[in-house]
C-alpha cells in the first residue's frame, strides 16, 4: 500500500500540476539544426556517463565497436595528460553483435584516481573516453555518494541579471571537492529540442571538465523530446545516445546495487513536444517504463537480490506518475505498456529497494512509499520551480555496509550566488 504524501503537492491533481509545471520554463525561439556531436565512438563501455570503478590489480569489462580495426594498445590517462599513466592488459576477447569485449586488467601500482580510457588502433587512429575509469584501493565499507538533478544548463544565460550559471558551477565544484565515491545524475540537462545543439554540448563539457568524480546518468524528460516542426526532425534520444549512450543500466559498488531507470521511456509518438494530442494528454511530463525496460529491470533486480545485494534506484520522474496500463490519446487512444505506478511500487517493495532518488519537481522532499521503500526528491541544481523558497542544491548520501544510513540536503539560496 502506498503511504504518505509529498510535501506541498497533491498527487491526486498530478495531471494538472504536470502540465502547469512544464509551462514554467521559457521556450527558446530558434530551432536547432545541428546534428548531435558524437561523443561515443569505438569505446562503448565504460563511458563518462557509466564509468567502471575497479580496484588496482583487478579488471573491468571493456566493450568496443571496432568496425574491422584492431586494438594495438589500451591505457588509462589522467585528464589533460599527454602520456599514458597505466597500460592495460586485454584478456579473453569475445565478439557479439558487432562488439568486441575484453577483461581489461589494471596494473596493481596504478594510483587511485579518475582516468580517461584510450584505445590505439592499428591504422594510427585512437578513441578516448573521458572520466570513464575510477581506480580505487578498495571498495569502502563507509562512504558517501551524491545525488544531483535538474541542472538545466543554459537556462537563463540570455539574461545578464540571471546568475544561475554561478550556482551550477558552484554545485559541480562543491561535489568534486567532497570527493564522493560516485555521483548519480537524475536527468534534465537542458531545455527543449530547439536548444539541443547547444544544451548537449554545454552539458557534456561542463560535466566532463568540472565534475571529477565517477558520474552515473539517467535521462529526464527534457533530454528526450521530439520536434517535428522543421523538415529535419530533432529527436533528443539521438542526442542522448551520441553523448551518453545507454538509457538505463545498473552497477555495483561492493554489495550496493544501483539501478538507473529511465522513467521517460515513451514511444516516439508520445515524446513530440509540440503535438497537440501529446500536449493534451500530458505525456511530456509524465512517467513511463516500456515493456523492454520493464523486462530487463525485473531480471536485473532478481539477480541482484539473489546475490544478497542491497538495492537502490535513481530516475527522473517520481514513480507515482507512471502511466503504464492507461489509455492515452484523444483521436486514436492506445493502451500503454509497462508497469502502472501501483504495480511498480509493489515491485520496489517486494525486492526491498530501499531508496529511489528522483528529481523533476525541483524541491526537497521525502515520501515513504511503503515500509521498505523511501522516495527522495532532490532540489534542482540549476532551476527552481518556486514551489518553495528559491533554493537550489543536491543531496549527500551516507552508506555503511552497503546500506544507506543517513542523507543530507545541501541547499543554496539567492545569497549564495
């Protein structure tokens, strides 16, 4: 049974609220025509958005799409460095669906740090994936991680009086200084399709250059919209895959299993930001997990649970807004796949997924979904919906023996600009 209520939000009026919330961000007037910048080339895993955390002397999984080329050298290198820091041994290669996979062994003397991964190919070309491998001495029993969401790069930059870019920079610098074991980013890097050509560039470069800790990412609604108003269709999914890769995934830090869930997993028809039917139904602000992700999620969680892992999750849109099983559309209604909110909450409860970290509504709130499951809504890191006082921020989470034992909200007001 669902328990509790969001602070200051009546979820029974969620459809009305979601439509009003989306309208709070001002649209830019120009239409982006530039193709997505291809940040993911041969190296498919690990990535800046889905790094490997590995002990020195042990190995991580390395996937590459070689296109007929051969790798002659693989190494780790510190950001901005020119020479290799550690050469990797590539073991037991296998090929599957156009990818070659190895176990990449990190030499035991490699210092603890965050590294770029570099592959050199026989034709003299190379690929470099920044901030993609964190070498550690050990997986800590007591550590912290950070949750950050809704940073909305570029919002307000056209107004000289708008200083939110300073808040964004301060938050990235503060998190790097905290040196958490990793950061979970919960979506909404940018604005709308007409600004994707700048938003995806600004977002990527800021995260790459300022956030020097392992970063795991999940998309929000603002990354995934479609704009069909121009002859060249703009699809945010193309931009996301070019820059950040997977739309959902999972990873382990010791016995803590972390799920990255895409709750804006709508079919293309329902991601069209300027379609009248789409706007009327409100899918541009509501949550959906499609059947393919739902199947993957159930298998992944069952495996982690069987291994005895403690499980948490992060996503963008609160799970109460899931629309699976509902009928959507005015002219041609269709039934949606995936789980409903009640089914998904039962799933979380069954596997004792203790915490779900979300964003989307730009406020600080805790909601007990069941006795076993807490939903934590984190302040926006770059935009404030003014449902509360003007605060921005992020969340620091304390872990002991694979279990969350405490959390702290770090908030920044107008006087912090």
